[in-house]
């Protein structure tokens, strides 16, 4: 019995699948399920990647004035700094709005506002993570190193604020 070839492979995952099929990568997890008449598969590919050359370590620090600062360890490029003003504005705006709605007794509207705030912050975080990856991709064999984030909420001015 021969191996079935995938009938539809999205462009974004073609390279990892080719690496898996040629033996250059390993499959670490596999899920198969059926949706109507179609069979679908999901799997994790572990790829050793391009190991030729030196790695460039890019340190990423999370802060208050700059929500994010990234720079290569060797100082070979200008730092990537992102102001935290947008996050501060969103948090203050929605906190004020929630407080007003709470005083008015509009609990359903208050909860809806909390959900909007969560989605805006999630979107900003997603955009920010993509920008960090884009910044790091300018270096040879980049390795992104994050600071230890344990206890990060304890030092935040927003400690105790829940959406």
C-alpha cells in the first residue's frame, strides 16, 4: 500500500512538509479527524533549521515606558523600541468606561466593554510579537531570548486591575 499524497497543501506550510517528507525534520505530534467528507490532519514538525554559522542572540525586555525593547547581544544593530503609550491609553480608557458603567448599574455593558479591551490588547500583542520576529529576522540565525517574566505583574501599576 503506497503513501497518500496530500491533495491540498497551503503555501505557508509547504517547506515544513517537504522537510518532513525528505526526512530533514521529525514529526512530534499528530492528530487526524474528519470534517464532513474531508479528512484533516494536524501535526507538529521539529526542524533543526539552518545550523550553519553563528547564532545571533536577540534579547527582548518587557517594561513600562517601553513596552518592549529588543537588541542583539553583540550591539551590532540599532535597538528596537516600542512605546507603551497605546497600552496605557487603552487600559485607562476602558478602566474609566468600566467604572462609569459599574456606577450606572449596567453590568452587561460593563462586561461587553471588558471583552472589547481584551480583544484590543490581544491584537496589539499579536502585532507586537510579529514585529519582534520581523526585527530579529534581519540577523543571521536569530535566537530570540526573553527575560524571565515570573512575577512581572507584581511590579505593574495595573496590579489588581481585571477586565
